[in-house]
């Protein structure tokens, strides 16, 4: 199984390099010189592919945890002890996601990928803070409703940052 994954990874990386070379990647129009680009070397393409796989694994794990906890939250009402427990479980999943994202090796990747990771971690931190406040306000409808809007806005920022990073990694 590991051999198949490696072959697929190397094939995808080589295919991307061939495609980029065939399209003239890295050569400014009319300059007569070739500017170095991150996708111009097999190691860079492999680094990008490796980072994309790590990101996808972390994101898939987070989405699965979210889906499980959202089902519990939707079945709960304000004051139900399952509600804060489900929100706190989401926060734990987000913390694990943050750890996985921070472990992505950005060596050989464009600087923008590191900036996108930083932006995603900052947005995720805002969600964790908003959800922490939401979790402690699950016994009062008016407080919960007010905090829910804040948490939802923070989650929208995470969705945008996740999309940006995914796109940067070729997703």
C-alpha cells in the first residue's frame, strides 16, 4: 500500500513538472532568462504534494469530528449538558487540527503558503475562543444566541482561510 502511494505521489509530482515545463512556467515573456519558481524542481513539487497530503488528512479528520459534534448539538437544546460537551469536543478537534497544520514542513514551498498557514491558524484561534465563550453560555438562550452569531462569523473566516490554503496547495 505504501509503495502504491509513493508511486502515485511521484507520478503526480512528475506530471506537474512536465506540465509546467511544457507551459513555459518560470520564463517571463520576452526576458530571455528563466526565473526560478517553486514548481520548477522535483523536490519542490514533492514538497507541495507532501504538504497537500498532510493538510488534507488534518482537514478530513477535523471535518469528521465536526460532523459528529454538530449532530449532537443539533439534537440538544439550551441547558442540555450535551451541548457544551459537543462544543468543547469541537474545540479539542480544532486544537488537534492546529497541531497537525503547524507540523507541515514548508521548506521549499512559496512563502505565501506559510502566510496562508499562519492566517488559517489565526482564524482557527478566533473560532476556538468564540466557541469557548459559546460553550459556557449554553444555559441562557439570549447569551447563547448572541455568542452563536460571533462563533458563526469566526467559522466563516476559517472556511475562507481553509479554502485559500487548500488552493495554494493545489486543492
